[in-house]
């Protein structure tokens, strides 16, 4: 008898296990697969005709839609909205759907059994944590970009003479835009 990982074995009974499994399959597994650079690997192993076919598929409409960051955001939002409906009960308890979803399970857990209310709280906590963890790289990139932009603006201000700086301050106080002082 094959042993199933914890999240796959208890997804039908524990909402938090089901939520964790789905969130990991949507957010962690694709990121880990991308680290392996499967497209570059496939290109390296193909002949010229195979690379041309792969390039054709990757430049097609379907790949452009699925590869768009907005698609992933909307798709993930739609999937997580399902968690707010009774459909999630059918998805959790159906053996066929459970096996289809559970084809890849990432994390194994411990075998404790919470009461139903605590189980629901854990599901929400895990969903919130995983979604926020996915935001951290984006926030870091934004902070780095803001810091670079701030340094560039500071260098521009440092290059101004005192008279130019005073003129900009006065224009700002009057509500004029920089460079349009002569138009007023």
C-alpha cells in the first residue's frame, strides 16, 4: 500500500491541509520548477527543428496569456475565491478530484487533529502566510527601486546651485511646476 504525504492523506478531513496543499501547488511548486529553467534545458536538448517549434509555441497567443503576470494574479485570486464557497467541500472530499489535485504534494506535516473551528482558523492562517510570503520578493524589489530613484533624485538636487534650489522651492510654494515658472 502506497503511503500518501500528510497533506494529501488528510485534505478531505482537514481544511487547513487542503488549503496548504493548494496554496503550495499554486505558489511554491511553479517557483521551484522555474528555478530549474526547463525551457532552457529543453532548448539545449533539441535540434534546430525542435527549437523552432518550441519558439513557435512560446511566441503563440496561449503562452503570452498564460505567461502574463496579470493572468497568474487573476487565476490565483479566482482559485482562492473558491475557498469562500461550498465548492471547496466538494473539492476536498471527492476522491477523483483529490487525487488529481494531489498528484504533487510538497510538504508533509504532523498527525495532530484540531477541532473544526481551529482547523478553519489554521486554513486561513496558512493561506494568509503563504500569500504574504509570495509578496516579499516583490516588496524587496520595490524598496530597491525606490532607493535607486531616491539616490538619483538626491544627486540631481545636489547638482543645483543655491539660487536654482531657491527658485525651485519658491515655484513649489506658488504651486507652479518645475520648468513652467516662466509661463506664470
